[in-house]
């Protein structure tokens, strides 16, 4: 229904935006604008160690250059810690979380670590700790909080969890695909999975338009929505803009930043129009949706 759609763009200010971000932001922006809906901006600065104020300012500048506007106040994850703590408490009280003391090296060294869609699936080492060992380690060691997927799936109830994807159709969520993911990190009070799910609901987002690289994450987000009693948005996981050889854009691969294109005198709104017509600038490629 006209006017009821809410979409969002949710960048992490850990580096400057590149053309792939612009393509994603334009899709989410236009999805709302075409329906007379609302488009919100959320700064995903939960990772205090990697987020930088200059990149937040860069996002605002890039939006101005591209001719994109957002509605209402900008949400910042760094100001939402109470909301994440409340969600974690709820899951912890339901017995669905456990503290994890493992380092990345511990997990990589585990011979039993199985592989899932997103890489190594946590082998469950800390899930099996007995209560006494767990509480003495909690008093002395930094720890993350992981979701116990088996318990969480049981708590979510009978039957499959679905989401509606505008491009992929009806998708049955597979919460097992990513294993016992981290919901609160040792070095950050919430993980991406928890913060994004809580915030999309808090901002009333009805349509999540984001890159296909995040498709698998939705398996977990759909489970968290169920456990936390949150509404289920419609998703559109769009194809990713690539370089001419088909490689995903990333700063480390030398993708030009929007700021550098701006500084070189490119016309922002003309570039945005090109991307919205589904055309890639010279040297880039856009696979069909
Ligand atoms: N903050 C995430 C990123 O920059 C995107 C989150 C999302 O769209 O769900 O990759």
C-alpha cells in the first residue's frame, strides 16, 4: 500500500563508500521513494575499534553528492546499547545463549570445526562446558555470547521459518547454516546479527534491500525475529556490482571510493541515474538481478 514502505541503508563507517555501496543505497532509496514510502539511514558503528567519525561524515557527503536524501533522524548503533542488552537478556534468560572463551586461533585449530555456508562453523567447544568451569572462567576471562542453535530452533517452535525475497521467492530459513553465531562479541556489546535485527524492527523497516552477500545472514536474522517477537520484513537481496572481471568491489581490491570520483569531477546525480537504470560505469559490471 502506498506510503507504508520503509527501507533503509545501513553502512558500517569502517571505510569510505565505493560504487557498490552507492548501487545498494540507490536501490533501497528508490524502493521507498517510488512507493511514497520512507527511507532511513542507520550508521552501524557498533564496532568502536574500527568505526571512524570521518567515515560517518563521508557517508553524509556521498549522499549529498549522489542526490540521495533520507527521512527522519539518523540512527547510530553506538547509541543503542541498551536495546541490544535487553535483547541479549531476553535470550539469555530463555537459556538460548552461552559464553564462549575461544579465540579465533582456537576455532581454526579445532580439527572438528565443520564448514558451513559462511566459512567455519563454530564446533561448539564452549557449549559443553560444565557449570562450575563456566562460571569460574566467566569471572576471569573475556567472553563472547553465542546462540545455541539447537535450543533456539526448538524454542522458535514447530514448523519452518520463511521469508519472502522479492528476487529469490519464498525462502525457508536454515538457522543451522551458520551454526552457533556470536551475538555479543568480546570486544563489542552486540554482533552484527543481533544489532541489525533489533534495529530494523526499531526503525519499522518493512523492506530490507541489501546485497546478495548478506543473503545467508538472513537465516539467522529470521530466527532472531522469531525468538524476539519481531515483525518479519520482506527482503530483496540484490546482485552485486563488480569490476570488469566479475570480482566483488572492495577497498582492498582498489575499488575507487565515491569521494575520489567526486574529487575527480564526476557528476554524482548522473552516476546515480546510470546505476538506477542498471548500467555499470566503464570498468564495472552489473549482473542481471
Ligand atoms: N552494515 C552492514 C555493512 O555495511 C550492512 C548491514 C545490512 O544491510 O544488513 O555491510
